[in-house]
């Protein structure tokens, strides 16, 4: 065992340390116990998914969610509740069907990817060309897919930290653009997910400013595997599989989205604010419970608990982000409007509602004591200290890039991609006890950081 590991273990064996700097009203142990019996977060996500439902960015349903959020946050007692609007180009779903027409037959479960082009109401029928991986598609000769439907598979696996999404998500994110470059008339992909339900996983794709959009959709994993078997058997006979696609999504032009902002005012504005939240928009197949109704609920419930316990030193700004799913437009708009100045820390909840198992930091030098106190305070919740550098969450990425500090409370994502972007993203998938553990971890961190004397403001040079 090396000295670095011994030092870390020694730090974790300290008693609940150095609490003299902690506001008595925000005692971590007391806040944790209260949170473990509190249902505020579950109530928020239950009401959001029941009263509003799916919240596709830029649509009337996302606008309804913003109005709902303002009313809810005001009722919870937050200050300075408001909407910061921004414009965006908006895509909406239409009819979507897929059917193998030869040499075998069978209807398949499919979902268009965000920004997919339309086949037209009459649909498109063509030969399917199979690629085992995204790299295989990239190696296809230019023009080789003219008039054909590209089909790209992969073997995404479950991981606790969601690391496989970074590798296999490219099939969805850039696969359609690559297929378009090769001349394909359309592309279908194996859903980027880990379940074996006949539920396709939607999600955004990008064709770039100069790319030519083509119809693009994801097959449910059982259907994708069945299509692979069909192609393998047809190939042995020297035959090609044909498929008819009908996808009729539309680009409806520029509409409005927005970020909903609320605050817990602090006693010392010069200490900087803590930026927290989750994204309010969702994909339209389910009701957006785990992605990301849970995140907006967890962060707001923790902030309310701090507010109810007493005035913190630092202001806590809660942001329910708009248009994350289709391009992190809310996070980008916020960073452009506000910049890094005055922001001490960023934290986001956007990985479902399962239990938090690890905490990661991106804090300045000289904050070792603060990090140790946080890690020790989280230990009773089963949360360990990680070695990864915190990123702050997707919506906070633009502002963290400007030099703002971050803490990540990592949720267990083992089953997250069973539900991600599917019709199964519904309230019943949330375990209320796991959600309470999330709130307990969040309120622990907020209670400590909101009152800590460390200088956490970004330095001017990083905002250049």
C-alpha cells in the first residue's frame, strides 16, 4: 500500500472534524437524518410527471413545465423566482414505423432520433447494409451506401458510472452524419441502451452545419438483434434484407425555451453563489421521471431544506435547465449571459434517482480540509471519495469550462440505461428511499459548502 493511499485512509478516519466553521443550523448529521425521512423530492417529481408529463424542448409542453415550475418554486418559498428565456430551433416527432419486407418479414419497434429527416408519408424501402460497429461504418467507401439503409450495431454494457455511454453513444450522436456522408438514404441503429425490452431509446443526433440530414432512428435492442440474425441468414443465401421505414418528424422553426431560476439568498454575497439543479426538459417517449425530473426534484428539495434551517453564508441558486436533451442550450445560454463571475461552485443531478455512491471534487488548492469534511460527512450514507475530477454535470459544463469549481455526487447508473430515453422513463422506476438518500447527500454538501470560509471564487484569468 503506497503512502498516498495511507494518507487518504488516515484522513477518512478523522472524527466528524472541524465543525467549528459549520453553522449549527446546517449541521450535516441533523440535516441527513431529516432528509432520510423527507418526501419533498418525490412529491415534486410525482407532480411534474403527472401534471405536465413529457417535456420536449421548445414545445408547448416544455413551456407548460416552466410555468408550473415558477408556481411550484414560489410556493416552496424560494426568492427571485424567474424565467430566463432563449430561442432555439425545434424538432418534433411524427409517425414512425419499420418493417422488414424481404426475404423475411416482421414489424419492428423504432423511434426517430432528434433532428432526423423525414422519409415522407409514403416512406422509404431499401436494402439494409449492416455494420457491426461505428468504426466499420466510418471505414465504408464514399458513396457505397447510395440508396441504402445503413444499420449500425454495438455491444453497450452496464457500468456503475455510465462510462460505456461515452464509448457507444457515438453510434447515435455521429452515426447518422457518417451514414449521410457515405450516401445512405437512411440509417437505423441498435438503441444506445442496456435493456431487453421492445422499447427503442431515442436521443439527439447532429448532422453539423453542412451535413445533409437523413431519416435516422433507433431500433429496440431485441429487434436490432433479430435484424442481425435476419441479415446473417440472408447473406448465406446471397440475399439482401430489405426494410420499409416511415418517419415523418418535422423541424418547426424557432421557438422559445428557457431556464427557471430560484434562489436561497445568502448572508455574504461576496462569498459567491452555489449553482445547482437539473434539466426540466425531457424526451417525449416517457414522462421524464428519471431524466431528469428526479434531478430537479433532488436539488430543489435539498436547497429548501437548507433554506428552512436558516440563512446560509453563500447564496444557493437553483436552476431548472431548459433544452438540455437537444444540445445543452440552457447551460450555454446561462454561461453566455452570466459568465463565471460570482459563482463559487456548480453541482447538477442528471443521472437518474438511484443511490449516490461516490463524491468527486474540482476545488482549488488549499481546500483539502473542506474536501475531507465533506467526504467524512457523506460516509454514513455509504458514499465514498473518488479520484475523478468533477465536471459539474452537463448543463454546468459551459460554466465549469470558464473556471467555476464543481462537486459531483455520483449516482449508481447500473440500470440507468435500461430506462434512458425510453417509454419506460416513468415515476414507478423511482425508489423513494433511494431518492431520500440522494437528498441527504445533497443537503450534507450544501450545508457544508454554503458556510465554508474558503475562497471558492474563480480567478479572473480563467474567464478570458
